[in-house]
C-alpha cells in the first residue's frame, strides 16, 4: 500500500474561558506503512466529550493535559484498512483512545475489537461505551437506587444522563430529570418515560424542582454542579446518596466558583457524596457492557445520538456540548466503512 496522508486537529493554544475555534489548528502528515504488530486505521466516528475541556487546561487532574501543538486525543471508532497484526484483519472495526485524525498507524495492543453485529458501531462511544458505563457504575455503585425512591439527574438529556434515568427506572425509582430545552424535556418524558423533567433555565426552577420532588430526593446524580446542584441539595432526604460524576457548568469558569457550603446539608441528612472516574471501575467494564447490551436488546434501554458529519466539524461539535446542542451522545461521523 502506498503511504497515506492523514489530517490532524491539534490544540493551538490553551482556551481561556469558553473554548473557541481559534484554539484548534489543522495539520497534515504522511503515515508509514504498518510494521509487524501494527495496523493502519481509517477513522469512522470520533467522540466529543466534556472531559476534554479539562485536558485543554494545564491544571492537575486525573489525566495528563493535552500538549499545545499536539493532536487532541479521545474515543475513536475506526476500520482496519491494512494490517501486520496477527489479531486484527482488514475490515475489522476497533475502538481506541486515538487522535482527532483521519488515519492512524497504531500498535494492535492499543485497540479493542468491536462486534458490528451486537449493535450499531457508534453505540460503543455512547450507550455501550464510556458514557454508558459511567452512568451504570455511578448510579448503581454509589447511588444505589431502591424501588420507590426519588432519583434526580442533572444533564439528563445527555450521553450519561439519559442512561442514568433509564437504569433508575429499571431499578423501580421515580426519576426526575433536569435539562435545558423544551425539546429535551419532551424527549425525556415521552420517549424515555422520566416521571418529571424540570428546565433549569426556568425563572421558577427551584419551585418547579420542589414540586417535582414532593417526597424529597434520595439519589442525586450530579453531572453539572453549580447553581443547579445547589438547588437540588436543598431537597435531599436522610440517607441520600450523591454520585458526583461531572461539573460541566464550571468547566469554562476563569475563576473558582463560590457556592453554598454544603457540609451541613450532608451532616444533618447523614448523606453520602462521592466523586468517581469511570476508569476506577476498569476491572468491571465487561459486566457493565453485558448488562447494558441486554437491556438494549430487551428494549428496556433506548438511546439517541446527535451525529454531525465531517472531520473538520469536530471542534464545532465539541464546542456544541457547552451550548447544549446535543440530545444523547454527541458524535462526529468521519467516514463510512469500506467493508460492510
Ligand atoms: N466521572 C466520569 O468518569 C465521567 C465520565 C463521562 C462524563 N462525565 C461527566 O458527566 C457529565 C455529562 O457528560 P456527557 O458526556 O453525558 O455530556 P452530555 O450531557 O452529553 O453533554 C453536555 C450537556 O451538558 C449540558 N450543559 C452544558 N453546559 C451546561 C451548564 N452550564 N449548566 C448545566 N448544563 C450544561 C448541556 O445540556 P442542557 O441543554 O441540558 O444544558 C449539554 O448538552 C459531564 O459533566 C462530564 O464531564 C464524567
């Protein structure tokens, strides 16, 4: 095979506040042919995720920051188009933590093969992938919802939130979602059968939330933090559990956020608040995927994806996460499979 030129998207500079298109730059690079144990991949789908914003800053976190001038990396689904691997063949579909680029030359051991017969391949970036597992472990291991309890989830119409709400329904809980548009509210109520959904942008958000949670709140799955979470935490019941999954409302702040001090709320309610990173559960990923796939096949779990097409649109899709553009998992489709 003659050598291939890949397009890449790199971090041009560290964003200040809300990221902008000018924080990214485009590059082209020739890739060698694969050597023993390597494969050449063509990108099919690229995931855009809120955690990437954290990696664009240089503050200490659970993963290393992206380097300025280097390619952005994240979840990618790709097709093997040339192989010197004994495990992977031309036409196989794989997932990996790869770069924002159109082609990749990578060692076989950085990839996991996915089964295109199990479900549409893009679901491995969403409901059967990292966000689905984040919902599964945060809710079931920390939230531990019981039948008849009230579970509140913020960021409810997103990749994680939609799965949280549906697993909570499977557990027999009353589910209250918090989201930012009427279209999202309609989707959560009509398609996912959430019991109540409240718009956090409403002037009467606090009253509407209280009205929706007449028995108080037993589990609060926190995806957004900030003022939304301040309002939720006022309503927790004794013994409440609060998985802290994300704080998207704070990711673009230029100064630290000052909010109510919540320890008294936790103390008087004997409540548990616990942060987690999905990789903490790495040893149990297979169990989660099996349960999620089973619920999907049984029709007890459904999903939606917001898919934009075109490699060059990846930064815009990423920025769209902070504007609430997506319902369900936000994905960029880069190319069709060559072998079907
Ligand atoms: N702990 C972990 O291992 C882990 C793993 C994956 C994700 N996460 C976290 O989980 C959360 C959800 O991630 P996701 O992938 O499912 O993203 P997502 O919910 O699919 O997309 C982001 C959504 O957040 C909402 N949002 C944006 N800015 C907001 C703001 N200022 N205040 C309130 N809501 C805002 C928007 O919906 P609206 O229209 O409703 O505003 C947007 O659609 C994020 O905080 C992410 O960092 C954590």
